[in-house]
C-alpha cells in the first residue's frame, strides 16, 4: 500500500521513501557493533563510537531550525547554470528531478538527480569495523559530457558531546586537523589526552579540500548557502581552533551515460603507541591504512556484501509467514531490526534522545534483551553480566550507566524499586534460549563492593537474582505490596516526591520521609519473577528453592487479591497517604493499564474470573483505535502526590497517552486468556506498518514502533512521538513470536502454543533454536484461537509438549494442528 511518502519493498527488506519532505525526519541507524550513525532520509545525523555522549565524532544540533540540518552532505554544482544542489535535498532544498531514500538493514541509500546528473550515496558501517562508508555513484544521464564538481561535508565534534556544545571558551581554541592528500584527520586533543582521532578520507583523488567551517560555509551563511559550493572552488583551508570540518572537492568528467563510483571513509581510529612520528607530528599511519584498504578495487562492495550476510544470518533465526501482511513484515524484518537498535543504544541516541541525557537504562536494557537474545546470544550474555554489575549489594540498582565506562550514573542513582526485578526476566530469557546455565555462576560483583587486587568478584549472577527477590520482599508497605521508591516502570508516577520547584527532577527531588507508597505493578512483576525463578530452580534441580519461590509468589498473590482489586480492575498503587491510585474512588486516573498487564502476567485473577474482568475493563475504558491509553480519565490538574504523570497535557505520554510499550503486556495477557482475535487486533492498532493510511496524522516512520501515540484526550489523537528507542520493540516481538505465534523457548525445548485470530487458517515459522532449525507449520482447520490438538515431529505423532533439541544440530520438521 504505497503512500504519498513511500512504500515497503519487502523483498529487499527496505522501506522506500519517495519524497524528501516527510512529515518529520525519518531515521535509520548505521552500525551494529561499536561505531554507530544516525541517518535521516535527507542525510541528517551524526556518528559516534560506542557512547553518544563521550565519543561523538561528528556534530548535530538537536531540535534545530529548520529541523534536521547537519549530517553527511554532498553538494553538487551544476556545470550549466552553477546551481548547487544536494542529492538528499538538504540542506539547499534545491528542487530535484528525482529523489529516493532506501532505508535498509544497517544502511541508507539516498539517490537524487537534477538536470541530467544522478548522485547516489549509500551509507553503512561494515560489521566489526569502526568505519563508516559512503559509496557514491555519479551518473551522467544527459547527452553531453559533463563536468561534475562535488563536495563532501561533515562537521567534527570534539568527542564529549555536552562539553562540545557548552564549553565554547575552551573548545573554540583547540580544534586541530592534519591534511594528507585525500585524507583529513581530525586530531583535536590528540596532542595530550586522547589516543584516537577521526579520519575522513576519499578513495579517489581530490581537486581540493576544506577543514575550516568558516571557510567552507561562512560566518553569516547557513549550510544551505555554503560559500565553497556557491563559489565552485575549495579553499584549502586548514582549521586552527574554531570549528573544524571535513570537506573534499571531487571533479569528474563524465561522458554521456558514464558512471563513476568511489567512496568517502569516516573512521574512528585508535592509533596506539608511539603516537607521534616526530615531536608534535601525529602518527596517522593507522588511519592511512584504513583508507588504503578501501581504495582497493571491490573492497567497498565486499564490505557491503558482508553487511548483507550479517543481517541475513541474524534474521534467519526467526522467519515466518502469516496471513497478516503487517504482522509478517514487522516480525521478519523491522521488529527484529529495531530490537537490535534498542539493544545497542538503549535510550541514548535517536531524534528524541540527544545522546547526552541517558545512557543505558537498567530496566530498559534488561527488557530490550527479550527481543534480542535469539539473534546473538553471546552478546546478550555479556550484556546481562554488565548490567548485573551495576547492582548494589543491598539490591538497588543504578538506574542508568554509561556504555563507555560501564559505570552507574551517580546523578540519577538508584531506588527505582522495579529495576532489579527485570534482571530475572532477562536472565531467564537467556537461559531458556541457550540452555547455558554456566551464566548463573559467572562472577559479577556488586557496584559498591571493592574487589581487592587479584581477587575476582565473589557474587555470582544467581546471587544477584536472589538479592533482587529479597529486595522486593524486604521493601513492602502496609498492604504487603512492594514499595515504589522514586518510581516503578512508569517513571512519571512519582508518589514520593511532591515536587513544587520547576528546576528539580520529578523523580529525584527528595523522597517523603518514611513514605509507604506501594506499587501494584511491581507486585505483578514480582509474581512473574517468582514464577520464573521457581521454573529455573526446578530446572537446575533445586526443588526446595523452587518451593521457596512458589511460597513467595503465593504470599504476594494473596496481598494482590486482597488489597489491589478495585471491583472491576486492579488498582495501580497506594500513594504516600495510603490512598488508592487507579481506583473508582478517584475522579481522574481511575483505571491504569500497567497493573492489569502485570497482575495478569503474574498469575493474578486466573482462578477467580478477575483476569477476564480486568481485560474487559481495559476494553471498555482504555482501548482506542490507535492503541490502549495508559489511564483514564486523563488528569486535568497537577497533583503533587502523583507527580510528573499529572504534569503532561491530557492524552500525552504517561497522562492518558498510548504508551505502546505497555500495550504489549495486555496483548500477552489476552493470549493467556486465549483471545487471539483481540490480541492481533490490538497489536495492529499500534503497529506502524498499519498506520500508512493515516500517515499525515501519525507522522513518524512506518517501519519502527513509536514509544507513544497521543490518546483521544489530546487534540492530536493518533500522532506518534519518540520512535525507535522504546521497549515496545522487544515486547512486541515477544507478543508476536511467543504470544500470538506461540513459539516459546523453554528449558526443555521449544514449545509451540499459538494464540491466533480465529480467521487464520494457519502459518509457518522457521526458528533456529540451540543450533537446530525448527521448520514449523501450524494448521488451524477448525478456526480456533488456541489449543494444540496434535503435534507431529519429523513425521511422528508425539504428545503435546516441548519439542526436544536434537543432540546434533539438524533440521526438525514440526506440524501442529490446532483444534
Ligand atoms: C521510558 C523509559 C522507561 C520507562 C518508560 C515509562 O521509556 O525509558 O524506563 O519505563 O519511559 O515511563
Ligand atoms: C521517562 C518519561 C519522561 C521522564 C523520564 C525521566 O522517559 O517518559 O517523561 O521525564 O522518564 O526518567
């Protein structure tokens, strides 16, 4: 279904944007390991190494006017009339005869043409390298020989992004570059404390260069009227202080129909010792070697092929075909792709996250793992250990940490009383995926415990899990429900803060003394975690510990059923004064989504009809055609005792907006109730691929989930915000793969227990699991939602249950009949 702005090319795994003036800039990411780039459909964005805050290579001014200027630009000068244009339209916005942006897996290809010249720019980071390549193809589509002159452009950042923007009295004096033919080296601070620099090179000979922003752009000019392209000649400027940039001038003579292909190479280079070839002269040999490598014929193309196989390999772990076009496309390609982005970047760098404010979140990264672990289990393993090491010995966790240092951020600290429990979910997901119980005894100490030299940390990952369970048990309030601390999953429900000062954080500005505010959502999450821990202990042959977890579950469940049921749904919390939150007793915020999701997933309401009733209440009070809103009625006035949630306009974000992340929990609960029709329909209401016919309202990328969509209380109902870096990615993948299609990794093998729409006649999935490939066909002759009537493995009828993993990896054929 093509729209005004583009369409999916499912075969190529691309979204094709067909006009540059999208409702908002539409983003893609380059990179999969350490070097990452943000790249919009007009070439906007920046590049960083590992940490968007501490190692930013190129500059980008967030929320600029106009939006999204600054990036990987090519300027082209028309040899007939001297007009300057960009194949990606920006920054000149000169009219193009044609424009196309192909958003692909780890790459973006922008092609623009004007007056008989076409320029295509394919940008990507080869797997395993700290190199960003722009393969440029220039083609003369006219009938006469053309002289095409073209300039590259990036603006270098001084690595530490916040300092780069704020400490101008220093930064404007330190800029330094070295130019060596087509190689431009940004070497600021290399003289003293840095052992790395940035290379920006060109694989073909250049006819000029610039490295001073003032020389290339001007002082009073904007990027759209940069001086050098307008004048038609590079100046050979060498930056001293001020603002270094990288720009090459390339001059091509192209006969009719002729094409030339070359590349620009942007690389993060760690030079190693010795740093200098002579006093004060940087050794740039490592950078020169990178450029040389990509000068070899076929090298760029070979890197491109490697990227393609990288993604083919990752995605082959889960591929399916269902009767629903949107679900199939998201499941096979875009949802998994987005899971990789959230795994790599957590909530750090997008068009809504500036790469400065937040590093990796404890709760966020644990949840992100749920959608990633099947792709690269080894990286998931390391991540779990890194995250666990930011937990303190008393059980609390640093809420965020910096990826470069892996150290917790002291400004935010801990005391979000849900954080630690997510570690149980990520660890057990890893165990079920891999069967690798060795991770449990892996030493990973606590962030506050000094380890003497030579001695490894004494705490194991399993100790961390126990500490997490114990922490919630120890921190309970008057209703025996878990205390909430600064906040639980909902950062904006701040029951202990009572903030009256505009300049303070809603979460951190001092907690009410001896507050007993409790969270029903954490109670539900705890129930779920206990069930996971019990299953884990059963699996490793520790029945007494499993029973201990079941007892903890029963005890908390009793508290939930006794104190959290409001009559038709589960309450959300008890505030510092002991008043219920999310209750019919209130005039606003009477029913919340999170506690319905988590109480049901934790097993509450299963035997007493409340689960069904809670879902009916969600349908009656919270569901909309654009997803399920977070609570109702929206808060219309600031309530000191509830905090930030009441600060947002009605219908926006946590205040009765549609927070797509938590919709997934309801979808999973619907699957548990066997309601596959409701689960898919509700999933589609937040699915970006299904938003194409309302794209003028929705506005964001149709290929990745957004964090929020405005709810009906907002005048812009249906408008999305904050795409890409959201827990929605991981959880919707769990919904689609494990909930609806029911392909569930387990300790004893792979279970297939779908909960599909009754209209589906079946579906197929190929799932790689512990080395073997399971080719699964599900038939639904009786058009039911749920219930496996027959299981045939490799042609043999077997009892319905987990399908064991073969000792030697092979293909396993599975046919499931529902009924
Ligand atoms: C953001 C935060 C996440 C939080 C959610 C709800 O997505 O990254 O940690 O749970 O908002 O407030
Ligand atoms: C979440 C909320 C945001 C809040 C932030 C604080 O992202 O959505 O509104 O300010 O958390 O951590």
